[in-house]
């Protein structure tokens, strides 16, 4: 599941005429970086939700061959992350699936982070497995962290007035049972993550490499510089 229906408000003026997933990073749309990485991980099909400038995004996706694309249409109403996945569940099937933000990019460390995430997935223990990055070394991130993680990967929320080392990269694996009893309409995945935390079934895996929070035009420029430096190096 590739989440691509957001308004991209913080990326304006670049998103005044195109959806954020089509904003270019190193000459290629953000969503192509994501879909290429998904295909390289051996995932054959992706459901992509669309809303903002949906026609332009659909037209671009129609030019791709891998992975196989199925559209989840949210033109009529924006459903946020949780509602968007619930709306797409009939297209996703009954097996665990990857959820990937369309603007989540990183420079790999040793090996593939998606392969590492898939290898770490254990449905007996987990309802959701997040890919987490160290906030202090992530490009474009200036917050206080999102989550704490134990040595065996169990995830809890940052408590008020404290710092937490890990930030969510926008990538996770979810079991369909995570969505049992989910709210209807628009809601955030955070609602379901909190339920999983209460049950002790939200886990994390640490990203190896440099995660880039490409949320603004300024952050996009910084990401370009980092990737160029990595290519030269």
C-alpha cells in the first residue's frame, strides 16, 4: 500500500499544480523512488491511493510496468492514513502487507532496509512492524522523536516532556487484524498503533542508512545535496 493521497501543503508552491508524489528528487518523481525500491524488494503489486491532482498521478502511474499498480480512488473524500488503508483493504487481500509513504526516501546502508524489515516480520508476535530511524541523524527532522524501542524491538510512545531516539520513516508492515474494529471515514494510523501498543504488538526495526524527511522545498534541496554527495563518494 503506497499512501499518495495527501495534499502536500508544506511542499507548496511545488504542489500547486502537481501532487507531492510527482515532485522530482534527482530528476525522478518521489513516488518512482518508492515504487522502484518496492519492486527491487520482490513485491509484485502495489495499491496506490490518489486524491490531490489525482488525474496527473494516475497518468504517471499508468506508464510504469513494475510493480503492478492498482488505484484506490479517494477523489471524493480525503481519508488520512488510516482511513485510506481501510478503504483499500478489499484490494490488499488477507495477507500481511507493506505500507509505504510516497515521500519516504533514504540512502541505504548495508543491504536493503525493506528486505531487512520483511525478514524481521513475525506475525505471531506482531500486528505491525515499523521501520524506525534515529531522529538525530535523519535529514530534515527537527522534532523530539516519536518512539522508544526495547532491545527485542517492542515499541512504545515518547512520553511528554521527554526525548525519544526513534522517528517513524513512513514504512511499516501490517497484518489485516490491525484494522479489525477500525473507525470509519477519516482517521490516522496513529489510532491503530496506540491499540497495538496497548496489546504489546507494535514492534520496530532500525533503518540502516540515512533517512530523509522530504517535507518542504528546502528539505528537498538538502536531500538532493546528500544524494549527490553519496553518489560522488
